[in-house]
C-alpha cells in the first residue's frame, strides 16, 4: 500500500502487517489519522490538526483549492493520497546501504580543527555521490582510526533525510563531541547510511530552505563539466596535515585564493582554466614538425 507510510502492525493484520482494504481503498483510508499520510512529518501533523484535519477522510473531503491555499503543494499531495491516488511507481531496485569516504592520512592529526577539515572534505565527496545516485540519507556515521589501528565510530540520525554536505558536516561536527579518545588519528572517514530514493516524498518541512542544495548542485554541474579542481573551499587548501600545500587543476593554482568560503567565483576559475588550455594548445601548434624525407630511388 503506497498511500500511507510507517506503523506496520497498527492495522492488526496477521504477523503485524497490513492486509488489503476489503471495502475499497478510500473507505479503508478515511478513518486513519493524518499522521499516516506519506510525507506528513512531526511539524506538518500539528499544522494539519490545527486546521481541523484529523483523519485522512477529512483531507479527502476538503476543497483541493483550500488545501493548496493553506499548505501549498503539500496540500495537493495530501489530497491525492487521501483519494488513494499515488503517482509514484513501485521500484524494487536495490540501493546501496551506505555511501562513505575514508582517507588514510600521510600525517597523524589530533587537533579538532584538523579533523574537521578532513570531515568537511569527506562530507563534500559523500554528498556529491549521494546526489549522483538520486538518493537521500537518514543517518551519518563518523569513523576515526588511531595510529595504533584502533577503530572508533559514532553515528546519528538526521532530523530529516538529506543530501547536502552542509547537513552531513553539521552532523559530523556534533558526533565529534562524542569521541573521548585524544588521538592522534591516521584515518578520518564519513558515511551516509539508511539511503532512500530522492523522488519519494520527504517529510515536509514548511520552513525548509533549498539554497544550500541549489548551490551544491550548481557546483556538481561545474565539476562534471570542467573537473574536480575547478571549485575549492578556501579553508580546505593546504591548512590540514596530511595534504599538499598547493592544490591546482588544469593550470589553475588555487593556493593563493583564500578570502571567500569558495575559492574565486566559478566564472573566474573557468576563465583561468580556458586561458590555460589556450596556452597549451598554442604551444602544441608551435611545435616544429620534422620534414618528410623522400625515399631513395
């Protein structure tokens, strides 16, 4: 049943599962609480109840235009589900259990700042891979390995499923507070676990800001087109042990650009890369060619 979510066993079916609706899907759904609608989260349910919608039947009987006025696109989404209309295609493809990035460092680290630098890089890599798979993650795990090969892990659930490095890094910083080992550490890693397909409706947060995700997807497009070094964080360049002091890609030296959260603007970085490519092309075209020698008669 795709119309409702969670609560296996609440319907009283054999073995704790849901049986098929014997009276038709709409009649079966009508008495269920609005919390059973897929996408109705902890913030949305109180809002629905404050508006007078306590059961799925209340949603089904409401004016769709009024729901859209009160809840935006979520109102139309809930109205369709309340009428047992679900456009989502059932997808049985297997998905990865987790996506992670562990890096063994060339130098041990123990200061929190140095560990955070590597965690931020890992969050960028993991979030990019999660977005590329069209997934979101419900949990974050941090792994630290000491120079004596002792492996330590901490993990937490995200407030809502996410796919941005900002969300992942914020969770990772909180997890660092739970480690009581002084180090030093030779390996720093981060993993996103409990993945699900992004096209499934998320728990709706009426106050969610998508600016962070729009920025990161824009950077994804730049990296896909021009290479991984075209945009870098200034705080990630040469400041942490275990990394070379200079980062460059395609002739763009990023070591001198530290003032902004992101190194230069994408337009400046791309212009510099294009100039470098033109210089290389000119150098190749100016290479003298060996004259052909006619064969001896």
